[in-house]
C-alpha cells in the first residue's frame, strides 16, 4: 500500500476488507443480500463474514445477529441490502459498533422523488460515524487482490490484473466485468449517488493501491474540482494511466453563456481541459474507455519519451492497410516513409507480390510462417523513423482445430518480432469482436496490449503519445480552484466595457487609448476624438451592454466630426443607451483577431484563447487551459489551434506576436484569480506583428 495524505473518510477499508457484515442477509435468490454472500463464497474471501437479520441465526452457513450493534467484532465493511428508509439508523449502529466502512446497495435516496431528505440523513449518519460509504444506489466494490466482491450483481470468474474502474454508472461496471475482451481488473467501484465518497476520493485511494497501473473513470457530473485535480496529481505521481468518459450536456453556466465564452468553452470543455492537463485521456464511448485503460496499463506500450518516431502499420490485407492509413490521418497520427535500409531488408523478407511501404501489406502468402513474420516486424520496428507499431491480427470465432496452429503461429510471429524490436507495439483486431479472450491474455502476458477494433486502436496509439501530467502544476490548479469555492453562488455584478478596461489598464494589460463620456455631452465626445486623433471608434458601455455587434451599439472608423455626431445620435437612441455611457477610442491597426477570456465558474478556473474574434463561436477553434498558466503554456495552446497558421506567417503571411498574446492571456488569468472575478472576456484582441491590444472587454 502506497502512503498518501489523509483525505475525508479513507476508502481503504472498502478496498482491502479483512472482515464483512451483510445487513439484510438472506438466501432468497436474486436479492442483494443473497447475491453478495454467494459472491464472497465463490471468490474464496478468507476473512470472517457475518449476516445481520432480525430473526435468522444463519444464512448460507454464516452466523447472523439481529443488528449491527450486536456484531461479534467491528468489521471493515458493512454491506447494506435493506430498504432505504432503514439504512441511516442501521448505519449509525454500525458506526457505534466501530465498523470502518459501508456499502449501500439500496435505492430510493436522492435519485428518487422525495428521497433527498433520506439521503441527507444517510450523510449525517456517516458523518457521525466518521466512516466511508460507497453508494447508495450503486453496485459496490470488487477488490480482486482481497478476493472481496462486495457487489450487488453477479460476478463472473475474474483474473486479477492492473486495470481499475471507477464508475458512477453501475451498469457500465457490470458490463465491463461481463464483457469478453481479455481485460483483467484490479478494483471495480460503482459509486452510485456518491453521498459521502465521490469519484475524486476513489481515484486518489485506488491510485495508491499496489498493482494498479491504469484507471478507467466514468462520470456523470463534474464533482469537486480541487479534489479531482489533487487526485489526478496523485495518479501522475504514481505513474497511473487514466482514461475518462464523462457524459452530460456541454452548456456553460448562465453568466458564461451570456458572453461569447460560454459558446466557445462550455462546462464540458473546461472539464476536459483539466483531464488533458493531467495527462489523462478523453474517451469517446464506453468501448474506447476500456480499451484505453487496457493499453495505459502496459508501460512497454508507450514510446520512449525521447522517441519522436511515427507509427508503422503492418497487416496481411491491402484493404486493411488503406483503412488504417485513413484512420491514422483522422487521428493526426503520422505514418512516416520507411528508410532505404529498411526497404532493402524487407524486399529480402517479403514475398514477390508484396510492396514494402507504410502501411505494410505483407500479404497472406507468408501466413503462419512465424520466423519470417517476426523478422519483418523486427525490421520495421527498428527503422529510425518508427516509434510505434500497430500489428493487425484478427482471430475468427469458431476456428477449426486444424487451423488453430496457423493462427497461433501468426500471433507468435508478431509478438516475437515486437519483443525483438525497439518500437513500442500494439496488436489490434480490425473489428471489435475479432479479439479472442485467450489470445488477448496471452499477448498481455508478454507485455503487448491487444486492442479490440482498428478505429479504437488508432485512438490508443495517439493516447500513448500524450505527455504525463505534472503533479506540481495540478496542485497549483487545485489551489486556484479551492480559493474560488463559494464565490460563484453570489449574484453576478457585471462591469461594462469602460470599467473593465480601467481594470485592465490599471494592471498593465494593453487597451486602446480612450475616454468615457456622458451620452448627452456632444462637445465632450468631439473634444476626446480630437485629442485621440482620427479615426475613432464610438461605443455604448454599461453593465447591460453586451454583444455590441449584434445590437449595433458601436460605430467604427469614424473619420471626422460630422460622422461622430451622426454616430453619437444613433447610439444615444438605442434601447441599450439607458444607463450607459459612451466610450471614444482611437482605432487600432488591423491584425488577426482572437477571443481571450478567463473564467472561474467551471470545475476549475481556465483561460480560453480562440481564433476569430466575433466569429469565434462559428469557427469553434479554441484552446482551454486551466489556471494558473504561464505564457509558455498558453503559447503552446495557441500554436495547437487548427488555424494557428494565420498567426505564424503561413501562406506568405507575416508572423505575428504570439508571445504577446500569450503574455496577455497569462496576465488575464492572474487578474481573474487575484481580483476574485468570475469572468473577464476580451473580444476581440487584435494581434499585430509587434504586440497586441484588447479592443473590447467585459467582466463579472
């Protein structure tokens, strides 16, 4: 067991139970109380197991007592398989007896109409007892090393392995352990309503368990941002690979939605930014989640940190090689050309009908020739431009005994070559159901993950190249998020453009020269424009003035006094002018427009940089980075934009000052955190060859 800092109730007694009591023990087939006792018996749980039943003396050969208070000893895990309304009182008794953890299968709490007060009573009972609770309304915990399936559903025969699952959905966990994919689990947690322990608690605790190498995390809500960031820091420290699938709407909070930021970087995108900053992998569906967890659990599947080589794909099919090339391009995975020395060696090994290349179709003419296949794989894997190999292998269902030997020979040849080469390797089936359980485990035992499905395999290839998370940075993010706790529940206090720009100017951020004027002061407008120099911009500014382009609350490029008078009259007549002021500013030189914003109302504070200015929503080309973030980290994000070519001089254009934009975004993030702001949005920021300037701003 790895040491870790104390956190809320410690889940350890539920992850490594030495003794168990089942409240609601029964031998009624299909009931929770029956199922969990049968699971423990079949798994060979070695510790004492007690039943709790008001009238029975024994159930399934286990001694029973009438209540938790009468247990002969204080057990590590009390499993509650009784009606929901009886759980809080029974849990309190277990706590008074000194029991150290609880699992609640029962439903009818906060997820049910009118169940909120019952869930509050459960939370109070757990707090009074000071014990961890898994559930309610969940399937429980399976610990393979402890041979302890504290699980409310049927548990198949499982082999202990390095992959853990933490899921808010009981059904996903049930399907995962019941699927035929040769995936071996260490720990499975179904958290249910997460009344006491949430996903962050489980993630940190499971990451510290010996033997865990990857964790699949399925979430239905954001949870606590600071504790999640801390848990991800623990995973990074322990070198635990993490794959995350989060369901739910991606809309932003109400305030962010009122600005452009909400459309560009909604709440789901903020959550994903934290996941990716941690070096974790964002999964697109349940199948991909489990396959990612499989490959992340194998250290030898990762390319060496210093290896910048691309991917080589090897198959016996021309059709599969073409499909693989298309999917690799879609995933942004490079398929490099092979070196001349590699091509010469391959011509010596391949049949005459095969053409050396990448992808490599070695044809079925050498099917079953193990050593030839191994030499081909080794040769490609040793190419200086190759850092990863994807070896395609399909294992049909119902192979005749006389054909099994050939498939075994192919599998052995691919694995032998992978072991002998320096490149990191994956083996994958083209279709998800063409991965045989036994073959997958055989390959896994040799340190070569076998992935179900070609499309998923390419996603795994990309994931294995992602950099690891930095624990220190993740803890800085956690600290920033923690400082924001409780601040977002207050009513929003909007600042208009003029007030927002004063704040920016006071903190050294670049804004145009300008003056704030009363709308009725025509002479003041004219005087300000003369001092600034023509041409000028004229805008309405006030807490309720947003999206000026849509409402017509601005006039740009005003060249003379007549134009200014006309613009002032038009703006003063708009509905938005009530309570607003006028802002006269010197026109800025044209350049590339960005939206740069910082917000603190998501799971963690973030800064967003998007191409397009007022067209940012339509272009949907944004980078979202958790705060705090230095200019170098933000510049990295800016250069990852699809349209970054417009900033760096692509297609004959002039290189612009990306460094200045990154410095502005970093300073904006610091301003958000230091001043306790909820949102500050600059749109557009115009980037020039030297420097940049925020032409519009609003803040909460």
